[in-house]
C-alpha cells in the first residue's frame, strides 16, 4: 500500500504521545484561553488535541488512555466558552487555526463513534460555528475573497479550504459543499502555478505553496480537472526530492515541518493517480517521493530527539516539540 512502511504504527505512537505533554500547559501566548493554551499557541494546541485522537484511531491503540484524558477536558461548558472566545474575536486564527479546529471536530466525532463514548453534546455546534465563520471570511455577504495561494505561511488558504470541504462532506451539508466547491472553481483552478524551490528554502516556510495547491485539487477535483491542471510531466526533480538536513533551518520554528507538509500533498496526488493508466510510471515516482519525505522527516526527528532529549526544554519545545510531531501524524495518516 501507498503509505505502508516499517514501524508505521510505532511511529504514529511515538509522535502522537508528544503533544500529550503540552496540551495542559499554560503557555504565555494564549495561556488565558479556555482550552487551547498548551503547545505554545492556540492553533498548535488544537492540532495537539487532534493528534491524540488520530493516534488512537490510526496507531497501535496502546495509548488510548491519552485520548480519553484529552476528551475529558471537553466539557459542555468549556466548549461553549471556546465558541464565545471565537465570537468575541471574529478575526482570531483565521484561517489556519479555525481550519484545524474543524479537523479536530471531525476527528473527535469519529473517535467517539468508534469507542461508543458519551461526551459533550455541543461539539457539532462548535464545528458548525467555526465552519460558518470561515465561510463568512471567504464568501460572506458581499465577500468573495481572493485566496492567498502563493504564501508559505499561515495565510496560505489551500489547507483551510480542504478542511472546509471535508467538514461539509462529513456533515453531509450539500448546500455548503456546493458553495465552497464553486469558490474553489472560481479561484483555485489556475494553470500557471509552478514549483518554486526558493519558496521551500525560506527559513520561515512550513507550507509549500505549490504542493498545498496540489493537495487542495487532489482532495476536491475530478480526475479530468486534475490531469488538466497538474502537468506532472513538467515537475522538476526538486519538486519531488525532500529537503535534506543541511537545507533545513534548525534555528527557525517553522522550517522543520516543511517535509511533512509536502509529504501529505504528494501522497494525496499519488492516491488519486492510482487509476490513471497512462501515468503509472510517474505515480511510482510520487510514491517513492512520499516515502523519501517520510524517511527524511523521521531521520530529522531521531536526530533532533537525540540532540534535544528534554521535550520541556524551552528552545527545543519552541522550535520543534510543540507542533512538528502533529504535522508528522497528519502526513503519515492522512
């Protein structure tokens, strides 16, 4: 299978338990928030919680207790308070953090269904409010926001739009799904986007503009549209090779996640090309590229862990531990 590799479940567990140590911290950036104050900042805490549920669903299951412990934090009163915080600050964590909150809402619901547990009853209300706030941001009354496809930072809209699309699918909200699909058709079906290596080498980068765009198309478009827009035969070797250790800026907080975010997009395209008979050779290159990205990222994790064994150490926590393992979980399991 595409994403099978030796030790996969163990790696999901190893990466997944890391955020369990930080979600209950009161970090200085958002320590005043109701729930999402650990993992340094609000959005990292959101995907820190998400990672624990995904680990329990996709890993070995040996750390089920950590997911249960995280779920216990979500009382009805606290979820209501989180909604109030978002309502009081309409521009807060738009679009990146709120997109991750949608992913958390979906993951938690799947986790609850699998384990047949009783949890707070207002999760769907939180998800619907978050989705509506994101839709207002993109296509609210009198609004048709031009997305930022080219940035390698939080304002890249490709990842957020995927989460909206998935959420409306998850909730079987056909009206909203049609609305976001039309928005994608208006703004993302461009035929002149190319891979730019310098955008990947930017020490502040953690999302590849090109591969994030590919990720959105592969998750939302038909085969015909994909084949028309993604000129696979023109992709350079740079676009398929993971960034090597010497190319990654270890002193910056973001760059250590770049290979992971490229990996989940490469895998998504490879999965979609499974039935494209004409392109099986190139699909093989994509599969090889995905696995190379995974292996390089795991090697970086091993090296970083050896050099920085204390997860709580300030510099290592800030640069790596508070968020990169969650990106790893997403790349391995998406």
